[in-house]
C-alpha cells in the first residue's frame, strides 16, 4: 500500500528531494503515445524470434549462482559502483527514475 505522502525520496515528510513529476506533462489526451519511452509496440514474428535467440544465448553464458546472489542482494552497492565510474558520462542522474516513476521509491510505501 502506498503511503499518503507527497514526497518522492525525501527523508522527512513533505520535503521532496526532487520534482516528482519531472518535466513532461500530458496536456493533450490524444497524444498520450507520442512522447514517451514505453510506447505500446507490436512486435513482428522476426522481432520475437530475435528476442528468443538473444535470451537463449544469454542462458548459455549465465552468471554463476553465487555471483547472481551477490549482484541481486545488494543493488544499491552495484549502482554506487556504476555511478562512481560513470558519473560524468551518464546521460541521466539516477534520481530521474524517481521523477518519472515515483512508485519505485520504497520510502513511499508503508513498512
């Protein structure tokens, strides 16, 4: 259940760390699919086959279980390492996710 707070990633209630709405506003309902990265795209059979081929290739080179557990078990450590190496070269600050997808911020959920 989502907490009744207007904050996005803030440590204190009602003190937003960033603008929760980003900079994109839908002002014309008829243009809902024109300017976002999650457009509804119908895949062709060729695209589906290519995706399955890539997945099968990845399965053949799977990460061993202990490494996978390490990577999945501490994602913030992985992101910190990534951003410490790519801080100036990456196109979006990771806080962008909270602007566009506030539901991802676990601080907005009841414990």
